[in-house]
C-alpha cells in the first residue's frame, strides 16, 4: 500500500480515551507515524497554535462542552478537519454544514476515506505556516 | 356575566357587537343551562357569526379569556383568526378553513398568540351550528391548550436524543474494546475471554450508574464493582481491601474509571498479587492539604505477589490505566514496579462532580 500518510501529522481531539486509542491504532495501521492528541478545548487550541497539522479530527462535544472554539482555531490555521460525534441527527452549527462528519461508531475504511479527502482538500488550500 | 358588561358595552360598542350580544342573550334566554355550562367549563370556547365576513366572535367563555389573556370586551367582535401567532400563516389558515368546512378529520393544531405576546399551541375543534333550514348560522369552536403536551413531547424527544447519543457512544466503546483485542496477537480463546471480561466490566459500570439515575457514581462503589468479579470467582475477597470516601464522579468518568480499575485487577490476576495464593491488594485514598493542586492521593498497592517487570508493549490495559485514569481523574498516574508488587499512585483534585455536591 502506498503510504500517503508518511510525513503527515494528524491531530485527534477526543475526550474518551477508549475511542481515542482505537483511532490512534487505526491511524498507525494506515501508516501514520505522527499523531497528536488532545482531550480538552484548551489543550487542543494550544497544540494548534504551536504545531503544524495536516489534518484533524474533532469531537463535537468535549466533556459536555461544545468544541466550536477549536473548530474556529482550525479554520483560522487552515487545518482541514472532520467532526466526530455520537449524535445521529445533523447537528453541525451554522457555517460548518459542509464539514465531513464521522458518526460513531465508524469503521477504519470510512476513517481512511475521510482522512484522505481531508488531506486532498488540504493540498488544494493555501498553506499557512505554523508558528514561526 | 355578559349582562354585567352590557351597560358599559352599550356606550362604546359598534352595532354588530351589540347585535351579537343580543344573539347571546337570546341564546341564554332559550337554553339557559347550556350557556352557563359553556361559560363555566374549563374548555376554552367561542361562538362565531358564520354569516359575517371573517367569522367574528360573538361569545367567548371564561376559560377562553384565561387562555388568551384578553378581556371579553377585547375579544367580542374580533375575527376568528385574530389570535393567530402569524396572521399570514397560510398553512394554519388552510387548516382552519378545512376545519370550518368540516373536511378536517380530527381537529387542527394551531399556534396562537396571547395578549402578552407569548405563543401557545392549541388543538382547535370547530362544529357548525345550523338553523332550521340547514344553513350554517354560527360556528362553535373549542380550544385545547397543548402547551403541556408540547413540553412533554419536547422532553421525550430530548430523552430519545440523549439515549441515542449514549447508545452510539457505547457502541463505539464496544467497537474499540473488540477492535483492540483483535489487534493483539493473542489466541482466539484469549481474545474472547478478554473481550467478554471488558464488556462485563462496562456492563457493571452501567448498572452502577443506572442505580444512581445516571447522575454520578461514588469512587468506592466504582472500585468495588470493578473488582467484584475477581473477589467472587477467585475467592479473593479477603485479599482485597478498599478504603476511601465515596467521592462522586460524572457518568463519563465513572465508566472510564470502572474499566481502568478492571484492567489493574486483570493484570494482578495474570501477573501480580492475585496470580498466586498469598498476595493481596489494598486500595486506599484520602485527601491531603486542600490547598494543593492534586490533593487526593489514591494508592493501589499489591503485596505478596511475584516480582513483575514493566510491560514491554503498551496495550489496552496500560492505556486505560495510565491515560484513561489520568484523564478522568484529572491528575497524575505513576506506576512503580517494586519487588513486593505493583504500586500505582494516583494524585488528583476533587472531582468537579463532588465540588458541585
């Protein structure tokens, strides 16, 4: 398998370790070597401001709080991202309805498909350097 | 009641209104008890004049006035649709028209507006009142306030959404348990046992949370329940001691803590203090100086077991202990592989749930 994930850095923002560990495992199996994780809005925002990411997965709800501040930060730093959620109904907030959504539970094929779409989109976008 | 208003009303009311009230008086004279019943029933009701444009209201009972907040004077002579929350709401207008025509089957639900501007849903039932020749002279309309019903529907919808969210998260948790077990190089037999034992741990945490209405769970209960299968099947009850306050944790934290402690116990059975006939485990926690950041200290101490080495690879169990417990406790986890056995020290602040009480 050609490893399109080589040299790519992925951020997972997820507050449930048990789900997070599976997502990390799936990414590792896809050949991704650089994975960063955050469990809270604050730690995710700090990571986005200080590191470069090729793509991110963002849980819509972190310990009962909306993660929309993280979404805004990802947009500001031009990091392509997909939401993940346990909600079945369409609950994207205004202005974010075109974001891809991974609905839990999801399989590795879907995870892979969404990730490659994100990286493809990212390649189309102007790059913004991380903190210089 | 109507008569009480008459002298004052006669001064200011328009011709049609006076005439309408005369009709009511006439009704009252002819069928007194029915009018009294209509006036005093708890069902909001109006009569309208079918012969006039817009079906002006010619009678409104007390319940209708209570429901809408208008005085009788303000209501009489108004068009039937004057209370519509959105006057140009074509759907509501069409529904009311169908109800007037008798083509609606079981009443219609309409959003109305009270005098104070607040809105309410009402089920509206309309029946024609015919004269001897069969012509419609009046309409009789009754209103059932659906506010409470709609509120209950909303609550039940929100419960369904919450349940659905919880089920999806649980399915994702189960998926992760299975996925990670299958990723290991264990035998199918061992994988099956591992998956089963973790699912049962998850199930016990669910039971504990259900007993507390999914509000919170106490740490002592979480640990006792997580260790219960090991105390029963292995007759280890005297070899495990658990001491500490039942400080409350949120459902999400309780689920992760349940699995974390289950993993510590599984490890003890496989390699640690419960793998021989003489080892024992003490789990104790207490609060130190309240000013420190992580003022609770919990110690999982195994003694009397074989000496164990730190694991070479980090799998599900060590992830759930080191990362899961650290995240849910909001503190630090340190594992010490001592000659006497494993010691796991957890330092953490009072959980948010216990601060809230």
